[in-house]
C-alpha cells in the first residue's frame, strides 16, 4: 500500500498539470471486463450477465 500512497502524493503534486480526468495506470492493477466477470462469478458461485450501458 505504500506504493499507492506515494503515487497519490505524486499525482496530487501534479494536479495543476493534469486534465480533469486522466488514465493513470498502475502496473499489475489493470483488468478487463472479462477478468471482472470471471472474478465475480468465481466469488459468488453463480453466473452473471454483463451488458452494455444504456447510453
């Protein structure tokens, strides 16, 4: 968790340089919708359906 804290401080220090929304990847902390789907099904023990947002 210390790495996340350091990253948060560095991002806060650069906040004036960043756009309102930024993609800030953290190595090893990215996942796809398929990964999330698999994880939720594995944890709940039941199938789930993933759909697109209405908009």
